[in-house]
């Protein structure tokens, strides 16, 4: 155990660097994925076929491609058409794109779960679609959507490890590098796993609090 | 002020309104009665464009009801609706429910709207429930909030679709009482109802709808006391003397 702690102390600074990168990439892609996801959901529920159908095809297309392939595509193929992104930017773009589609579907399901009577009540006082969304549908959908959204956030955090394949120096990448230079797989990957738990467990708790707070306001 | 001219409506091949002609004059209360599935709700919902109709004309004052036209939103601010299942906004208090339309649709001044909304809630007997959420109100209270929400738009007419059908019997009276008050103030109302007693006392005229057609229409006293058609007689016998 003593050797574990001394080694851990030795490895931690490097791993903490990776942890910060993991947090940065998760937050950046979550923000982007949420905005895009909301956009997909609003387009799909707009009632305007010319907007809804292309969005649906796009979302279902992206959902059918493994995240690693999306990342490779953005990092290795996009430069050929003149879009040169850093590894970090490509990582954020890939995660955000993929997760915007998962989150978008979650939001859409929440919007569609609202009772038809609410829509009729909103229409019957003269509300147009955008106002109805803003004042009637979305505030109610938020509650329904919170649990699956929280789940998406945790999945996104864990999937941020995938960007190690395009050389982003996040936690998993740092762990791999450290393990191959020290051959101390046991210590390194135990620490990596624990550091992920240091993020996911509090995040889970926060999300549950938010759910309770939203549910309680009813 | 509300006019139906040969209105036809079908869901797919299923014809629901088969040529409706009717007119509701300003300040009058018209009750729409008829068996289940006869098209009462559909007829009502065509007036504010919650349903579309395929042919004929519905006009409100001079405005044609056309769901494809931007004017439909304006029509809906002038013709309010009260639903069987209340459809209050559950995430807003009673007061906020009533303020919602005038504030966000009509963009009226907030403090004026607040004063008017609390006056209206007082008037429907809910002055002590301004800050209650719909979930904590009884069905009768919710329906009265819904009526206040409709009135807050200062509509020229109100459509009611079986406003007491989802209520426990002991709450029917309080809602009908509010509606009676509106009738006395000459609010134009088109009311789908099974409350024959209410129709008898309050309605100026009654329309009897069966199978998508208006079988009989006329002053409430005549139609409800001496129905001319066998089908109307049958229907009235069944609703006033069940079993
Ligand atoms: N959205 C819909 N799609 C298909 N058919 C419908 C739809 N809404 C109503 N209908 C049909 O139209 C007919 C008339 O319905 P409507 O709701 O207007 O009847 P109603 O007179 O209000 O009946 P109730 O007293 O049961 O409320 C019924 O046969 C019903 O099944
Ligand atoms: Mg009906």
C-alpha cells in the first residue's frame, strides 16, 4: 500500500493535467451539444416538413456512426477539404456533433410528451408556435427531459476518453502514456478510474438534486 | 357574429360535419346538444381553428376562419375557449395562468394585467387562490381559473366544450353559476353541454346536432319543451331520464 501511495503521488500531477483536459473538453462539447441538440429538437418539432425531415435524416445518420469514426473523420479527412482543426477542436467538434444528436432526441421526446391539451390551450389564447414553445412547452419539457439529459452528460464525460485516439492529452491518454513509460499499469489505471469516479459521482449527485428541485416546483 | 355556412368536415373518409348552417348573434348564449360522436366538439373547434374544415365558410364578424391564414391568431385572441379538461398550464399559478395571454400575446401592461387578472379570479370566487398551482386545485376550481383565463383576453365570444363533464357532481354547480353570470352580462357563448337544465334556463337558443347535421334549432324553450323531431325527442328523453 505504501508503494502505491508513493507511486500515486508521483503519477498524480500528470494525471491531474489530463483530468483538467477531460473537464475542459467535456464542458466545451456539452455546451455545444446542448445548443445544437435543442436546435435539432426545435426543427424536428417545428411542424415544417422542409425543416423537420432533413434534420431527422441528419440526426439519425450521425447516430448510426461510431463516435471514433466521427472523430477520425473530423481530424483526418476535414483537412483535405481545407478545414484544419487542432486535436482539441476536432475532439470537441466530434463529441458535440455526436452528442447533439443523442441530446436532440432526448429533447424531442420531452417536447412530444407534453399533453395535447396544453398545445390547444396555448393556441386558443392566440399564441404562435415560438411563444408557445417558450412559455408553455419547454418549461414543462425540461422536467421530463432532465433524467435522460443527466444520463447523456455522464455518457459524454466518459466518452470524452475516446478523443485520446486523436492525440488529445486528456485523462485516458495521459494514463496510457504513463503506463507505457512506467509499466505500472495497475497503479496508473486504478488512479485513472478513480479520477473518473471523482467526476461522475458528484455529477450524478448534482443532477439528482436538480431533478428533485424541478420536480418539487410543480 | 359567428356564422356557419354549409360547413363540411371529414377525417379522411369519415364525414363528421355534413353541411352545418347556423348563426350565433352577439350577446346570445347558444347551447349545442347531441349524442356522443355527433360532431359537437368538432363544430366548436372549427370556430377557433383548432380543427380545419374542408368546405363552406365560418365567419366571425366579417373575418373568415382560415387556419392557413395569419389572421387565425388574431381570431383566437377574440374568441376564447374553455375545455372539458381545463388545460391549465400546470407550471404556472392561477394568477399567472390568467395573466399569460394578455401579457405575452396581447402585450399589455403588466400591472394592469395583474390587477385585471386578480379581479377576474375574485369574480369567479378564487380570490384566495391567486398563487395556487393548478395541481393543488379541485376540478371545479381549475375550471373557474380556466374561465378567468378566457375572460382575461376580453374576448367577444367564448366557446365551451362540455365544461362540466369532467367534474365531480358537487362541483358542477359552481362552474355553471359562473357561466350564468356571464350570460347575464350578455357574453356571447357557444356551449357544448349535456346539462339540459342549464340550457333550459340560460340558453337563448339550442342547436341539436346528430350525425353531423343540425336536426333542429330554435329558441331554448321551444326546442327543449316541444321538440319537433322524433330524434330530438328521443335524445332529450335519454339525457333527462337515463335508464
Ligand atoms: N382527430 C380525429 N380523427 C379521426 N376522427 C375523429 C377525430 N376527432 C373526432 N373524430 C370523430 O369525429 C366524430 C365527431 O367527434 P366529436 O368529438 O366532434 O363528437 P362529439 O359530438 O363532441 O362527441 P362527445 O359527446 O363524445 O364529445 C366522432 O365519430 C369521432 O370519432
Ligand atoms: Mg365532444
